C-alpha cells in the first residue's frame, strides 16, 4: 500500500537552516547538511530545500548543499525558492535535485510549468501555492487567495481555480502552504487541503502550521493530503520522524517505518 | 564498468552516484560506442514514453541494448527504462517499445491519485538475484502515471495501487524496476549492489 509521506523542509538562508514564523525568517536552526543526514537516518520520506533568500547567490548555496547531501542521502530531494525562469528550473534539475518547486513564477511567467512538464516530465514539477484565507460570512464555505513573493503580494487569484490551472499546465504534485497557519504550530489548514484534494487528482503535500503528531494525523486523514511537510517540530527535536510515524501507524495510517542499520552497503 | 545510458531523459547522476557510493566503477555514457566495453547496462529515464523511445532510436542505442541483452550482459531498466523494455505503450498515443518482453504500458485507473508518488511495497513473486536479502513487503520510491501490464512469466514482483501491477520484471539477466532504487535508501542500494554483482 502507498505510504503517506513525512517530509522535513529545510529553509536555507546564507547556508544556514532557519525557521520561519509567518514567513519571516528569524531563528537559526542549524547546519542543513547535518540536519539532512539526521533526517535520512530517521527515515524521512523526502527532503525539501527552500532557498528563502531567493537570489542567485542564495540558489548557488542551496545547490551546493543539494550536491553535498545527494552524495550520501538516497531519497528524493526537492528544491524551491526564487525560481523565475525555465533556465533556473533546468539548472536545479541538472544540479542534482529530483524535483523543482515553483511558486511565484507560475503566476508571473505563465509558460514555466508547461515548459517544465514537457521538458522534464510532470513528476518533477511541483506547483507550490501560498494562500491566505479570505473573509467570508458565517455559514459560507471557506475561500483562499493566492499570494506570491514570499506571501507579500496578493494576486486576486482564487486558490481552488489556481490549483486546477497548475495541474492542467502539468504540475505533477501540489504543495499547499497556508500563510495563516505558517509558524503558528496550531495545525494545518485542514479545509484547504480537503477542498483542493477534492478538485484535483495529483497528490497534495500539506504545509504550514504543524506543531504535533496529531496535526500530521489530521491533515493526512481528514485533510486528505498525501504527504505532510514540517520544519520546526523536527529541527528542534520536539518530535523525531519515527515518533510521528509510530503515532500515525498506531492510528491506522500507512507509513514506511525505517530502521537505519548503521551500515552503508558498500560492496567491499 | 557499469554504464548508465544518457539519452537525454532525466536525472541520471543519482543513479551513477548510487553505484559509486557502493564502491563500483560506474559512468554515464552519451554515445553508444562507449557502451561496448561495459560489463553492465543501466537504462534510467523519467520522461514521456514516445520521446524516450524516439531518442533511443535516433541516437542509436537500440542495437547496443538488444545485443547486450542477447549476450546475457546484466541489464537494468529503471522507471521509464522498465517500460521501454516492453512491446508498446499507450502513453500519448500508441508507441512501440524495445520489445524485449511481451506486454504493454497503460494508464492507472482514475480512482487513485495520478501520478503515484511515494513509497510503496513490493510482493515478491519469484526469487531473483537482484532481490537477494530484500524482504517481502519492502518499500521503494515510486513516481509514475502508467504501469506495465505484463504476463505472469516475467513478473518478479508486484505492487498494489488501485490494482496489482508489475513492479519488477525479469527475463534471464535483464531486469526492470518501476521504482527508483537510487532514491530508495538502503533497500534500494541493496538492490543496486545485487545487480552490480551479477556477471
């Protein structure tokens, strides 16, 4: 049976991992290479590297990290942050990332997702969407607006319409990041994940708001997400990945339990 | 030397790196002549079937691959590389494959999320050398929208995703895996090591 995925996210700024609270990077959470190695040993199902400086210097640093990590860590690696052009995308995939996560550029450069999917396949093009809840009257269904530029700029786009568009253009997976929930540790936006999962067929990765194993459980069941992305609960060792997976397994959620045996499977 | 075939399709470097990490001599080759002296051939790939097959034909890889398999040289198709081993695919119209194995490539039923992305288990149907030391029910990392509809004779392992499909195909010294062993942590490395030890 396909397992639900647990994906630690490393927000990288100037070569350090930092934690974000409502989209402002504030606190140093350690060396990303060491963190990546720890997550690999703990059985992370994938890793995401997010360049929060979103500049060409920032990307060069992230790509150096990805190359270093990919020498020893054999799980899928995704890179996001500051991708503006098709060429950026190509460099990231050639540089050793398995997937590239595109956010603002999908809005400002309408062809980038389609070009990427046609050239590299949908499986490596992740559509990332930052959304903020719209005020709605009591009793109305919730609604979300798409934001770009690290959550600073409103686009007027409705999130549900936008994710359909991203999938039509060729995104093979979606990351839904709730700006409202980001860094709060109050839990993922379950209605957001559930609503989007009902309108598209591609897998949904939930992001923003994770503060406990219970939150992960909620978004993978009620929220209908295929994977849960989390940062600070793992970085600061509030939870280990095996702890979260055990919690999920005990409640009937299929997960891949992993025991690193310490060996490296070398041939000699 | 383990030759990883570069025909312009996908992340090959991770396959090469995995073999090198295990201590084997592996290299990416981008011209068929470079494959003549190889002890093992690996055909990776992520892109659409039609484009992948066209590149194999236009760049002249087909003869090298079919001859190597005929001679019993160990061959491993990964993901699209597995699918290309079969007769035909219905991905984006009908396309002919390498025809090393009977069967065709069809789309997953709509009841499941497509593409299938993530870690899924294998059920072992036949004990083959590349599965040496790999337990029943092991998880591997999968990413695909189409699957192989193969006959039982060439099914070495199956996986469930809405239906039971072939996740490892085998015939003599030619193997195909639908998942990415180079992205499947220690269990994936174990499979690659088993393959590299074949002669």
